[in-house]
């Protein structure tokens, strides 16, 4: 499979996650305060909670329910209670389109 349109760049607000679903895969897309766009799996690995409902700080996304913060770059949890990483997806920008291939997880 190849990358597909997930949203428009203009659909993203700074430090505000956007949940999308591509081929049945829930993904949280974040434009951080530096303007970099990240895509990670939308489910907290501690408790099946949408990360897109969480809080962005720098290059991390915090689960609103239990407080685990995940790196937007590596997907790794930075504190307990989560200890398993979430998947991270490559992001391509084509004009105003944010493209993601939900079948390819980045090696970090």
C-alpha cells in the first residue's frame, strides 16, 4: 500500500491532536509548536484510550486518562503507567495534503 491523504495541513492546529482513521487504523496527527507534523497510533498502550484527546507538550502527547506521555518521535512512553510504545508513522507533505501509509510503521 502507499501513502494516502490523512488531512490537510490547514486542518491541523498547533499542539492540538487530530484523530483520523486510515484503512481501519486509528492515528493521532499532531503539529507541534515547532511546526513539525507527527503521526502516532491513537491508542494508549496502558488503557485503550484515544491519545488524540490528550495534551501536547513539546514533542510529547499525554494520555488524558492516566497521564502517560508518549514521544511523538519514537512512540515510546516517557513515564508510567504505560510501558509499551505506540506505533509511529512516516508523514509526507504534498502541497496542502498530509500523507500517511498506515501499513508502514517507522523504525525508530
